C-alpha cells in the first residue's frame, strides 16, 4: 500500500509538473522546445541517465501475516452444547474451559456401571469366602486321611504281631489237650487222682479260652484294617470332590475379577468421556473462527474454533525460483506494515524455506518469524518484506517518480531517438525517494522521470536532462 501511495503522489506531481512545463514552453527565452517540436506534438519530459551500482541484495516481497502455530478446538464425542465460554478475539491459556457439553446420559451410564461394580465386588467376596471354606474343608479331610492311614498302619502292625502269639496259644492248647488226654486215661485206669484230672481239665479250658480270645483279637484287627481302608477311600473321594469344588470356586473368583476389571475399564472410559464433555483450550493463544452456539449438536472432529499463537507472527512470502539462492535460513528481514497511523517497521528472521516449489506457481514459500509480544500484529494483515543478506548485485537506482504500474507489473519509460519506450522491469528495494531496478534496462539508458501520466509506448518526447 505504501508503494501505491507513493506512485499515486508521484503521478499527481508529474501531471502538475507536466502542466507547468507545457506552460513554460511558450516563454521564448526559457523554452527548450523548438517550433518544429510543437508542430509534432512532442511531450516535454525530463530524463536521467541510468547508471548501475553495486548494492546489497535486499529482496522485497509481498507478505501475508499468519499465526506461528494454531490448534483446532473440536469435540471428542457427540453431544449437545450447553455452554460456550468464549468469543472471537479472547486470549486463553492452555487447558482453559471453552465449551461445556451435555453430560446427563454419561452420568447415568456412570452410576449404572458403579452399581454393577459394587455388586460384582460383593459377589467376589462371597466367592472368596466359599473358596476359603472349601480350603478349610480340604485341610480337615486331609487330616482325616492321615488319621485313617495311621490307623491302618497300627492295625496292620498289630495283626502282624498276633502271629507269634497265636502260635504260642495253639501250641499251649495242644499241650494242654495232650496232657488232659493222658491224665484222663490214667484217671480212668485209677492211676491218678481226681485233683490231677481237675487240674488238667482247668488248664485245657484256660488254653481253649486263650485260643478263642486270640482269634477274636485277630478278627477285630482285621475289621479295623478294613474300616481304615474304607475311611482312606472315603477321604480320598472327599478330597477329590473338595478339590473340584475349590477349582470351581477359584474359577468363580477369576470370572468375577474379570467382570470387575471390565466394569472398571468401562468406568474409566466413562470418566474420560465425561472429562471430554468439557472442551478445553488445546494451547495458549487467541480464539479465532468461532463456529459454535449453545444448543447445537457437536460432532467428533468438527472444528468449533481455532486457537492461534500470535506471540510470534509469521510473515509468509513467495520466493521465485531465480531468487531462492538469495534467501537463507537466519537472514534478517525488515517487515513494513501499513496502518491508519502510518507505516511501522518490524524486524524478523527467516525461519523456514520450503524444500520444494509449488508445482503450479513455481514459487517457494518462506516464513519470517516476528516477535509480537505487544500483539500489534494480527493474522491476515498484509506487509512488505525486505530480506537482507550479504550478497551483492548490480542495480539501477532510480527516482521513485520513474516507476509506474503496481505489484507484479512495474514499468519505466526510456527515451530512445526521441520516442518513449515502455519497458517492464523487476524491482528490488524501495524507499520513499528511490527504487532499485534489478532487470529490464541497460546501463546508460535515458530514463524518463517526469510527465509519465502523459506517456504511452511510442509517444514522441522532448527531453530535458535533469541538471542541465
């Protein structure tokens, strides 16, 4: 905009100067235009001889200001918007509440899940108590099995010990029987007394009682052995059943634990979802492009606003391929921004340069980082950028009054054999009074600097050189 203003002012000055020159040419003493020139309708102009000079290669670009970073504000769930806590232009901190979504359905789901968790926890306690009871029962049956096994060993040992005793009793019975038979024979023959016979009879009866007692003990021991074996089998069966019951109880505990874990995950997910029901600022910055109102239905991923970091601003420029070698990362740049209170200049640093050109426009995008702590710059503003580097080039420094046209199409007029020639040029650095011409004219060309508004390509001119 600055350039356009300068060119507009210059055009006005040129018209006025042209009118003055046209009036002056009718004065006989001061006129530099001959009568033949008047008849040929030549336009009076002033010109200078272009001379090249070596200057630092400061290249100028049009720029659009943009935020250095931005983040989209969006919902992670589908829900109705209850509150919107911001407006465009608000400054927010990362994590600040921006939008509140309807949470009633989620809260109900959370209560149901929490009740399910309590019921499952109670079920788990019951399953653990049952498993513990079966464990105690198993210990009791195992003790019973040990007792039965011990009883079997004792009975078997006792039975083994009766063999010798039984043999003694049998031998004693045989001896007593033989002695009784002998004495009975003698008694019947009158060879012994009644007392001897009674003694033999008593001894025989005692031996017979011992034999019966021994047989009875053996039968009792055999019965004890069978009972012990039966107890052992019953204990083993009971242990097997108890182990099966314990396994079932443990499976029940495991199943309830799995259910509790699943419910816990569901509760955690519901709490995370509830946390997402309050949409927070993804970064610190300024709110822009608000796209949400109370009552609308928010969908996951849909942009509801953007938060832009404008503490630093990027001036985005397009660099043509012939200039890409003249700009480097870290180069210093001057950024001129026009406003109601005039132009203001900022300093920035080239922070990025695209590695590949845009395939359609054949230009490279570069970004210049500008400190904006005072928040005077805003995304979307236009600016003029001049990138400074140590490279030098030959330029033609001309008065700004020599330049016509606008951004992207600049021209000058040269005088060749009394005729104005319109030439397209590429410009470099522009100041309030001068402009650097990079390409388009040759060293030594006569460049017209006045009355440009009256010229077109091929206009005949009467030239006065400045300084003559």
